[in-house]
C-alpha cells in the first residue's frame, strides 16, 4: 500500500471518487421494519471528492467546498460525518499513522431532502481517500463502510441508501436478505421535485418508531401493506407496465400519509403532477417535505415539470431509469 510520506514533495498524488444521489421508488420507512423496497441511483446528481497529497505533517484536512467549510479531521468530534467516514477508512485499511492528504468534497445533491446526500458524500470521500492510498473498495465494502456513517445520521437506518449509492444500480432491497439488482422492462421517466422544505430523515424515522411502539398492530399492518405494494411494483417494473406502476406510487403515497410522514406540500405537489398527466406520484425518502417523485410518459416530462415549477417546487430534475 502506498503512503503519502514516500512522495517527493513536488509530486502531488490525486485520486477521485464519486457517488450518485438515490431515489426510493417504493417502500421507504416500511423498509426499516424488514419490508422490501425499490431504489434507483440518480447519476445526474453527484457527490464528488478529490484527494490530493497535502503538506508534510498536515494530517487529513477536509474541505467541504459546497458549504465553504475547511477543517482538520482531528479537530472535530466523533459525530462529524465526513471525519468519521475518513477515520473508518483508515481503520479499515489498517493505517495507524495519519497520512497528509487534503480531501475536497463537492456535491450537487440537495441536503436533507430524501436524495441520499449523506450516503453519497460519505461514499465519494471514502472512495477518493482509499484510492489515494492505493486501495479500491468493492461496492459491498463501500456500502458496509457508509452504513456506519448512516447510523450516525439516523440511528436505525435500513441500509438502503448506502447500498444504492455504492452499487449504483436499481435495487430490490430487504434488510438481512441478499441484495438483488433489479431488471427493468422499459425505460422509466421520472420527474423529481424538491419541495424546498428540508427534513432530516432522523426525525421522521424516529417519529415512525415511536408511533409503532405506541400502536404496533396498526403500524405493522401499514408496513405489510407497503410491502405488498412493493411486491406488485416489482412485477410491474419487470413488465414495463407504467400505468400499474403509477397507480402503485399513488397507493404507496396514501400509506405514507397514514404513517404520518407526509406533509401538505408533498400531497399538493403529488396532486399537481397527477393533474398535469403523471402516471403516479409520491414523496421519496424520509418525507415531511424533501423530494417528490412522479412517473411520467416521456413526452409529458416537460409539462409535468412546468406544472410543478408553477406550484412552487424549488428544483426539478428529470431522470431516466432502465
Ligand atoms: C431514507 O432514505 C429511507 C428511510 O426508509 C430510512 C431508511 O431506510 O433507513 C426513510
């Protein structure tokens, strides 16, 4: 394994890493309770990191360029996610002596909005640091490493976010079951609308947990109903049946509302998308704001996006899957 201590001072080594945003199509929240879920990467939105040989004796320095924050890995506490991720990379690789490396992180992924920004930034920085040290993580290794960072973000993650950003493929995910990548029968066109209301996943995940503890039978019935929607969505995806998929998205949205994780903005934007011709729409991710996803026929994407823009969506992303 190479080490920056051996590099001539004038030869700066560089290594890059990146990871995409993610979109949960079906099954968020219920997936924490062992139901299946379907998620896809969104390669048009990315977190990117570059590791560059630093000043001798400088240690690991983090540069969160998007928010203009620069700090020593050792100067922040255990709960700072990027420093925590870097320490885990070093531990994983058995590196005891801190290398001298500057890690620059850039991201286009909206923060705390259901698109997996936390998992993607951790994956990008872990990949860049490991590559700079001469090591290539497999997707499974990277996913396991980022899972630890996810636990910092929200205590009881299902593991879906770290898995989809590390594998960068559509996935069928179920906790404690082997990962399956998902065949998709026809290209899906999705319009993603940022409600502009940021909402940390930890909050809605914690609320669902408290509600489930208060009313276990009711919540378990909701989780099972979501699981059933996800099973039907898998068949519709394989068959390329957009109309059924859209109807299942609407059904999933109703179950998320019953769970208490939707917000009036999510419901309004979903309704606007349907009225503008979307086949179906729902919130995506932790909910209570964040992002909505609408499934549209290709030719309708512009019209649906425009209707959502006029209804107040902050940012819009059109993405294709399959
Ligand atoms: C967050 O992207 C998805 C949730 O289901 C939480 C999790 O699976 O860890 C809300």
